[in-house]
C-alpha cells in the first residue's frame, strides 16, 4: 500500500525531540489540512492521544501518524522534511497536489479543493 505521506529521517528526529521536550512520547502525530490561509488551505501538525473515526493510521521512523479521512486525498504523496539554516530550522511540506501556494508556504490549494481563502 502506498504511503499517504512520507516523513524524512531529519523530520522524524525533530518530531521525536519535540515529543520528548513536551512530554508527549507515545502520542500520535496528527497531520491534516484545514480551510484558511491566503491560498485557501493550510496544513496542521500536532500531537494527539486518540484515534478518531475515519482516521488513517500509519507509522514511519517509529512515529505513529494519524490523518483524517478528509485530508487523505489532499495529502497523498506529500513529503514532510526538516531543514536547518542560519535563520533556524523549520519543517518543509512538499505536496505534489498543491497547484498554488502563498509566499509563506503554509497555505495552498489543489486542483479539486480551493479551501476558504482569507486575507494575508
């Protein structure tokens, strides 16, 4: 079965560090998409403790991931990476389904889902 998302090793190490710092070891990483942002959709990542109805469960690099059923088609093929730079580090999300995104890189739209754009 094809993975919906791929978490790079660098991102996994950062997520594990964040789990440890926030005493969230053993939690799920919830990845999803919601309406908003200047292009119409925005990504969400956070820790969760319960599987909700319709969630897809997967595991990568020892991290248990949850994706809600509405986000699955939008996130298919997405790569989550972590890059360190002189300005600090941050997660990067490379979504092959995004046809337009805004300058901040956290808001986007797909060919089939424009979301609900807001003012930047």
